[in-house]
């Protein structure tokens, strides 16, 4: 069963025929909200709003361990993360959709593993390719099937937040090979890897990153919201085609 984690701009799925909601409890505390179960194109799906359904949980306080654990506990076999990002690469503009292939983690202090309890053996997971290759390709194929252009590949820089970045930080990230910046991609991706759940991401470029393009002298939040609202429909369409046309069973 496919699970979808929605970020800023996607606190609910309008194309989800909701059947019920489930309050989950985990060994790691409570997830961001109740799990929403329903169907898209006749296929059962779980949806979870990463920041809570009232968008009240900042990126650095999301209980990522509880979120991923709860999704697996209730039957998720694959996870697609939806997140808004700032675009650094020259060819990325507000409204573009990116299917990233790599991550650089700049976060700190977050609970980032399930293997840190007393007496728990040390476990090292292979994170060479942080996103599941098959699920990434299914997302790309679904977008093409829907006639929606997406950027195949990009390096996601996970920043701490909740503040946005300085222009100097963006220049640093650019030099280090980052293409888009967001605040929620880690430790979400590695926790899914630890639980052996295939995980991939859809990044929606909400704005040029600080110091770039329209954000050369500051982020225009009113434009950011307009971009998210205008483009999120295309994200929902990609998800619909992923579920309806490209089943997530291996």
C-alpha cells in the first residue's frame, strides 16, 4: 500500500476518497496526526500531513521516527514524500517539479535512527542511493503518462529550519552541489531505509532560493503561497497516475 506524506501546501489530498482515520501510537511517541486511509483510482492509500493537519509542527520538531514507524505499522509498503523547496539550480523556477536523486544533510539534533536504544546493536544502513530507484522511476513515468513535465534528478539539501537560508548559505550549498533546499527530507528518508520501506520524493519548487532570481533581495511569501496553490494540482495528478497506472507492487 502506498503512503503519501504531505508537506507545506499539501495538508490533504482532494483526490483521496477517504474511508477512515486512525490515531496511531508508536514506541517513539505520536506521529504528526491521524493516518488518513482512502482510495485513489480504486487503490488503497495512506496519507499523513507531516506538519499536522493544521500545519502547526515546524520542521525541526516533526516526530519523523513516529511518522515512519506508524506508516509501516499500518501497512505502508512504499512511501512518497511531497515537499516544497527553494530552487538553486539555474534551470529551476517556481512551479517546477523535481524528482530528486541525492541528498546532502545539513540538519542537526534530530532523532535520526531507530538503532540508538540501550543495548541496541549498532546498525549501519547503506545510504549510497537515498531514494528507491524503482519508485523514483515510477514517479517519472507517472508524470510523463499524465503529460506533466518533471525534472529527473536533483540534489536535495536538507536544512535545519524553521528559518529560511541566507544568501551566503545558498551560495555555499550551490558550491557543494545542492540543487534544491528544504527542511524535511532528513531524517525521513534514512528512517524509511532503516525500516526497509522504498521511499522517493516529489519536490515542488515554491520559490527561488535566497539571493537568486526573484528572491535576490528577499523571499516574497505571498508569491510562494500562490505558486504552491497553483502547482499542487499537478502534484496530485502525478500521484493519481502513480497509484492508478503504476501500481507500487514489485
